[in-house]
């Protein structure tokens, strides 16, 4: 059913839903548009509406081939909407759901596109703050790029910042998607451009591996991994590409590359990746006993059991359906330092070559237990054999003793004078 959005736009059909609102296929004075209609509770927040209007100039000024341009911002009664360019294609999450992982050449080309979009945004003083596959659109009507990739465009600029108002967060909440949050956000520091680089490197890792480096399980456990764990190597990834991933996943923001540098370095990698097939790796085990103890996060909604098997972003909204309503953007309490320090330190969720057990996994532990039982049984047999041998040796010594040899230690009777 069509509905009017302001005086210039008409929304005809729902294209998708997210945590911040609903995306509609719409019509404007200049033709088809995409209209992101924010939730009514956001539209009724006067402080948020004020910030929405303040961001108008920055959002409308972002004009880049790898950014979905915002054409207009509408504030009309209970309607708060961003009017954007319509991209004929799909989002990167849908592509991942279909293919699980991409060939390195295509993954790097898509990531380079997004990095170039981020470079333009950062130059304009805009930080995205919610880079993830759901916010990357693939233009299916444009020419194909390296590895058969479609041009990637980053969307939803400014939405995270609009939602993250002081009244709403009180400096003690985390706004974002757990799998892609930079450590400094988890520690409660203000987000800078480097948080987008960390999130984009996480996306690149996911495109290559089929799962995120620190995701899986309770969101509190995910947050702790970002702060305390090092990223595990991916078997089969070229060393130079891996070094880029590691550098952009550095815990210290200053150690990460800038968006323009990352884009250039990724483009340099493309010739060496041509024709390389997707990596053949197994994702970390999903047994709950492999997960470290979760950090309790009051106010966060636990993931649905069926959703936990999906190793990308953790859905935190009840009823979210992976194929239509990927609602992963949430507000969580900032964990205390002692909570982040808990648990094992080192390399978490270690990927491995296909078919190989992961150290610490249930399968690996079962194998280790069986091995220990076999060794213990062998030790018992050896100990028993040693005991028998000692008994036989002792018995032999007794048999050789002379029967006339006195064995009593009692003193001899005195002789007669």
C-alpha cells in the first residue's frame, strides 16, 4: 500500500527491514528512490530529530561512486526518513548467505570499493560506525570488476550516529553490531575513523573465511574477544594480504591503515589473486562448551538458538529472520575492565584446514581424552608387569638360599665353661 513521505515522495513497496527502520521502494520528482523510514520511536525523540537535521549538510554532501548518496532528509510529523539513490542489486550479506565465502580476488575488490567510499567520507569528517555486510550494496546492473565482482556501495551513513544520542546511551552503552565493533568502542572510547577500518577488515576476513574472526556465541563473549584475543591466521591466505588484515585489526587505532591507504594496498594485491579459488577452511566449532564464559550484558537480548549457528553477525532481536530481517544493530552496556580481562588470552576461534580438528575443540578434546586413556592403560600394564618381574626376582633369591643356613637373628646360647 502506497504512503506519502513528506510532500515530494511516495513509498510503494518494502524492500527490507533493519533495526533502525524500514527501507521502501519509492518515487520522487526525479524518479525511483530508496526511502529509509526510521522507527516511530526515533521520530518522536526531539533530541534525535534535532541531530538528524544537523547532520543534513554532511550526509547530503557525500558524493562518491562507492557511497549510496542521500538525496534528501524528510522530517514530517511522525515520519523521519532518508531518501537515497536506488541501487539495483542486493546486499553483501545476501551474497554471503548464498556463497558462504568469496574468492580472494572478488573479496579484495569489494573491500577496496568500500575503502574508497570510506576515504571520501572520512575526508568529509563523517564516520560510518556500522560497517558490515548488511550495509554494503552490490550494483548488479553495472559492469563486472575483478574476479567477477559487482561494484560495492556503502550505505546507511550517519544512522548509527543519529541513534547514538547522549540521552539514549549515557556514555555507558555500545551502539553497533558485536562482530564488527572495534576494541576502543568496547572500552567506551569515542569512535573515530579507525573504527570503520577495523570493521571493514572484519568484513574482508568474513568474505575470505565465511565467518568473522571474533564472532559466535553470547555478545558479551564477542566483545571480550575483540579486546583480549589476537586474530587467528587463515590457512591458504597469501602472506601480504594477511598482513594487511592483521594491521587493520590491530587493537591500537593508530596502528591501522587509513581508508585511502587500505584501498590502494588492496588494489595492488589484485593481480596476484587472479584465478585463486575460495579458501578451503573449516570454521571454528560451534559447541557451546568451546565458548569462553560470557560477559553478562544486562539489557541485551540473547540470540535465538537457531541464529547462533550462523557465524556472521549475532542477531539480537527476537524473531529476526536471516533472509529478510537482519536486525543486528543493538545497544549494550560497556563491559567493566575486570569483565574484559576474564577468560583465556591468546588466539580465539582458530580456523584450520578443512577436516583438521581445532585445538581445544570438543572433537580435539575427545581425541586427547582417548589418547590419555590409552596411555594410562599402558602405564597400568607396564606397572603390573614390573611388579610381577620384581616378585619373580625376589622368589628366585629365596629359592637359592641354603636350608642349613640359620635364618634366625636370635643370639646363640652361651657355651658351657
